[in-house]
C-alpha cells in the first residue's frame, strides 16, 4: 500500500514538474501577442473559472462565503498580492528579460522566504540561511551582468528589479498564507476573484481597457491560466498529500529549471547563456544549502 501511494505521489509530482517546466516558454511566447496586463487578465479569468467549476462539481461553493466571512481582510490582502501584483510584476520581468534569466531569478524566492520568516514569523536566523542567500544573490548578480561581474554593467536593470520584486511578493504571499487555516481550493478561488476584480478596475480606470486577443494570444493566456496558476498547483498538492514523506516529491522540483531551459531553447529560440547556467547552479546551490545541504548547520 505504501509503495502504491509513493508511486502515485511521484506520478502527480512529475506531472506538475513537467507542466511547470513549460510555463517560462509559455510566458515569453504569449507576451509576443499580449501586453503583461492583458495576458494576466485572460489567464486569471481562466483560473478563476476552473476553480469555480471544481467547487461547483464538488458541491463546495458554500465554503467560499464561509472562508471569506472568517478571513475577509487577509483574503483581500492575499488576492491583491496573488494574482494581481505578483503576476503583473512577473510578466513585466519576462517582457524585459530573456525567459531563461527571469526564470532563474524566480527560483531565488525560496531563500528569501526563509530570510523573511525571521521578522514576520519570528523564526531564528540560521547560518545556512545567510550562506544560501549569498549563493542565490551572487547568482542574481551573474544574471544581471551576464557574467561580467567586474564591470557591473546591467543589461536590463529594470527587468532584474521586476524579477526580484516578484520573488519578494511570492515569498510574502506564502508567509501570510500560513496564518490562514483554510482549504486550498476555496481560498484560491477567493484570491483569484479578488485579483481579477482589482485587475479589471486597474485596466479600465488607469489603462485603455483589455485588448482583444488573437487566437495565439488567447491560447497562450488559457495555457498560462490553466497550467501555471491552476491545474499544476492542484497536482502538486495531491502529490504532497499522497507522499509518505514530503522529501520524496519535493526534491523533484529541482528537475524543473533544467527541463525549462531545454524548452526555452527549443520553443522560444533563445541561445542558453553560460552565465545563466552558472547563475542557476548558484541559485539552486543556495537553496540546497538553505534547506540543510544534507546536514544541520
């Protein structure tokens, strides 16, 4: 029975990792046809529809109001962060940077999560958190200068700052999530409902409204909404619930950046920079150190 659950957990985890590996390419290709704001609007709307349909099929729509009634302020805050501000910031990063660089920087959010847990959750700062941060942000500097560290010439400082801001927002989202004891599906529906309403207000008041997508743009937005923001997250949760040990599936996430690099080269047509691979090794090394590196620090 245990082996059966483990095999099933690994299947769901690999499915999630495989889909996550495609999203950097999907972001970059979709942004050829849509602005970051319009891409987010159609992607968030498709995610919201998916979560609402799943709740309806499971007869759980009443849980939505119950969750909002219990945590109105926190749900409004979380929905403002994700999907509204986080994905808008992330898509701007992908719009300004090569997909390989934006994706690599995005992986540094895990170390930032540990560092922010100190002031926000009152956790103890460990030596390995600082060392992991040093590795990660050295990697970010390698990306920003494309390996020419001594010159400190930044190829797209705005893009790097957007990417770093997205890691801050994503870490804050998960830290504040820990303060809500709620079921993931109704909470995600509420987050995307709040985020989509805020984005709609932003588009129609401060912008010129949402652009009408052509077939390629709409296909990309639906793919991003379903497989970056929706189905993949549910697959990952299923894997974590089935796994006898979390580490059984959590380590599989390290396959994603390398699979993603291959797809970025094949689908987007980007030549993979040596500096990106060095930076990715530093960032993943920093995450490995921060998570223990095989021993306690």
